[in-house]
């Protein structure tokens, strides 16, 4: 590398790292999580997969990577279109990824099912308590 002075050396080093973004930073910049620590937690719990594999938070993203993200009962599949480590407006953040057709269809079906009402089984949380049993007996 050619020595151009300390200021230029730092600038060249930043240019070398420009195409490298950690996945936790990218998820935060793409506005899937409010904080990087929430993104980090989701990755560590296995809720984020890249190309079908479980990953670590320091994994570098590449354009074209397929990301699977679980948030609650939603499962989102994305294809990375642009890399960024800075968080900006939501309109710009939407350009960083493209959601797959299957993922869009699945989310639409889930939204339509929610419009019809809550699934009755969703209210059940395991074994009834003594209080629940007494309420059932009163009926």
C-alpha cells in the first residue's frame, strides 16, 4: 500500500471495510429491531438464519444472502439487496432487502386469518389452574 500520510491511510482503510457489515448491524439498519442488542439477542436465540444456517452476530453480510427472520409468530424471508451499517429513514431501509413472494403470501394469509378473529386454541396456555377448573364447574 502506498503511504499517503496518516489521514489518507485511515481513509483507505475505511474504504476497504466499506463492503463489510455485521448481520446485527444490518438488521438494526434495516429497521427489523429497535436496538442492536435486540438484534444480537434474536441471533443468539436462533431466530435469525442466513442461507438456512444458524449464525453468530459477527457474521458478515453479502448482497444476495437469503435471511430468515422470526419475530413472534411471523416468519419473514428476505434477500439482501444493499448493505448498510447506518440507520436511516424507513423508506431507505426498505431498499436494503427484498421479501420473497412466498413470505409475502404467508404474511397476507396470516393477516387475513387475524381479521376473522383469534384462533380459540391461542387462549389456552397449558393445564387449567384450580381457579379455571372451579369456573368450569360453575357452568
